[in-house]
C-alpha cells in the first residue's frame, strides 16, 4: 500500500475532530502494513497497548470481559479508544484474535513513536 493510500485509509477510519490531517500524515509516516496469521492474538486483556491496527482484510473477533464476542470487519480501527493521540499508557479491556489471515496497518501510539 502506497503512502497516499495509507493516508486515505487512516483519514476514513480516524475521526476528523480529534485527528487533523497533519496528525494523520505523521501517523502514516510511522505505520507499516503487516500480514497476520489466523489465530494470532493482536491484543490481550490487561496488555499495555503500544499500537492500534487498521483492519484492511480479514476478520477479527473481539472478546470482552462480558457479553458475546463481536466480529470486526475491514476498515475498522482495533485498539483502545482515543489512544492514537494520548501519550499515557493504555491497557486493553478486550482480546482481539485473528479469525482468518489478516492484512493490517500497524499504527504506533503517539507516545511510542520516536521523533
């Protein structure tokens, strides 16, 4: 995926209100595309989160502490809400598991990028 495609994908997925075009451009400069094997746990309950994932292809199951699991489709950001611009460490309240082979954009959190 080229730089402009990454920008467009993140721009569609991240709220304009909290993610300016300048911030999205910075995130694009620090993100990478990754293939993930079926069955891989992307995020585990209680884990400190250092990145979020934009699902490009495949399916992810979200398992929370209560309630039934939910299915995540392409075009969705998986991580902790609000973490992309928050410098404080975040802890996941759910487990995210790859139900199929995935392609994701891995976006480091604001506090985990080195400038």
